[in-house]
């Protein structure tokens, strides 16, 4: 089959030769054929040499590359990619592990499948397409998953109503591509239980990307008064409780999140007496609270969803962290995060350092955190590193 040809301007193939997976619209000289959003296109240099193949889309990123070898991607091509991703998760001890059954199987560019996210919750896979190209092959992907997992997977839920590009105007409905509802399923992470609500929850139902950072927090929790700010489903809270925290307070502006947090704490620690959860705005809570906490977690939503709001986002991180530095007890530990892809590691650090300077306190960096191994970063696509965290000791 002949795909439309995207022909690049002179020298614009250089980033593709370094295996970077995006072609920007400004790099295109002309297009031979008339591809629709989501169609497969081949990319060529202006001298007619083949470079790569990817999904075409309308926008600043015009092609999202999934292979640098001339192929005709069909079902077996996609299934092989899923298999490679599964093999990696098995090799690092996540798939088929005894005490964790929630992990990310496909992390977009990090797994050379740009525009696609797949999270596994034991027997259910939750799939999110961020591109029309991936949306178009959703059924093939679902069947490929069942094949790769060989009986260990029963359901594939498709959840892309809110992730497909708005301008593409795709009328899609969330629902099961294969299997049936298992929404009351209790997932396990490092032996702790939680309810994954992929039907109504944010993202695919749980923030899997904080797994290792939660495990680190558990080690510091003993005897401390913990504030879990932006708690969502309460992940950090139940780890802190298992770690022996004196008390844990969970805060989120969403009442639904507070309900989920309470449920998850109850699942792990029935009749827990030292946990409270509050549906309040973060800034208000930090302004009103006493200086009772000696372990604070700040894991806000992405303040910068686009580059054009970067300045405001950095101000937001500075303001938020300044409040924590002001109130945290001497000898306290602050876990602070940013999940905005548009904010670099250096920019985030600078915002946190400025906040520390305002407080005038002595602050030491104990750990520099990032996303876990099931959210891999392609070495050719450093933009894929989106989660940044610092663990700070505040004297
Ligand atoms: N730490 C969580 C993930 C946080 S997601 C985990 O480990 O799973 C970000 C959360 O911030 C969402 O639940 C959202 O409801 C909450 N949020 C957004 N704006 C807020 C605000 N101004 N005050 C308090 N919570 C807020």
C-alpha cells in the first residue's frame, strides 16, 4: 500500500536521523497525496531518501513517528510492539509480580508508540489514545493485548473521550473494546490495596507514576505528622500509614477524591484512627494550617499544560512551595513534585529554590525523583521525562 509522502525541507531530516519521533509542520516542504488526520504517512528527505513512517496529524507536531524502517504496519507490527513492551515490564519485575498488579504497559514515545497510553490493572487494560492514528487502530491493539497476555488479561477498556485532540472532532465513546465491567476490582501496589475507578476517575483511574516515590515516602513516615496535599486517591496517605506515621491528613479540592481516599485508607486499615481527609483548596488550607506537620507532600496537577502558560506555572510552584517552607516544622521533610511536561527539571528546581530562599531556612536536597521504569523515556526523546520531584530536609 502506498502512503502519502511527507517531504522535508533541506536538512530537516537531521532530528529524524537521531531517532527523534516528531516532525514539526514547519519542517515540511510539501506533501504528495492528501492524508487525513490519523493516516499513516512516509517521511522523505528533499532528495527522495526514506526517513521514517508515522501518523499524520494537523497541528504543530505534524507526524508522530513509530518506525524508522520501511514497513507496512498491520496487526502483527503493533502486536510485536506490545510484546516488546510487555517483555520489558516482565524483565524489570513488574508484570507477573506478586505484590503489584497495576503498572503502565505503554508510555507513548517511551515505548515507540507515540499517542498511546495503556495501563494494566490486573485483568483489565485501560487504553488512552492521544492521537487519531492510535484511535483508528484501537480494536487491533485490543486484540493484540489479549494475544500478548495469553489469558492473563480479560478486559480492555477504551477511555479517550477527553484525550483525543479536540480539533480532530472525533466522536468517540468510552467503553469496553473487549470483555466487561470489572469496576469494583481492587488493585494492589506494593501490597497496598486501592480501588481503580477507570470509568470515572482521572487519567486511567490511578496515578501509577508515583509508585516508587510513595515507597520512598513510607520509609520517612515513622512517627511523623503527615500532610498529603493534592491527595486524589490517597496513595501517599496509605503508604505513610503503613510506614508508621503518627497522623496523616489528606487534602484535595475535589469531594470525590476525598471520598476515594477515605475508601482506600479503610481498605488497608479498617477503623483507622489517625487519618483525616478534607475537601479544601490547597492554598486556603496551607494559609490556615498550624505548623504541626513535619512531613508534607505537594503533588499538584500540571500547572502548565502548554508552553504559553509557563511563567504563571512557575509562579504557582514558587507560591505553593513557599507556603510549605514557611509552615513545616524544623527537621521536617518536604516531598515536592511537578508533573508538567512543559516545565523542565531546572525550571522546577529554580522555582523551589526561590521558594526556599524566601523562607530563609536551611534546606538540603535528600533525593531527586522522577517517573518509574514502567514510564520509560526514549533516549532520543528527552521531552518524555515529565515527572520531577525533590525530597528536601528543612532545618
Ligand atoms: N498525589 C496524587 C495525584 C494528584 S493529582 C496521587 O498520588 O495519586 C492532582 C490532584 O489535585 C487532583 O486530585 C485534583 O482534584 C487536586 N487539585 C487540583 N487543584 C487543587 C487545589 N487548588 N487545591 C486542592 N486540590 C487540588
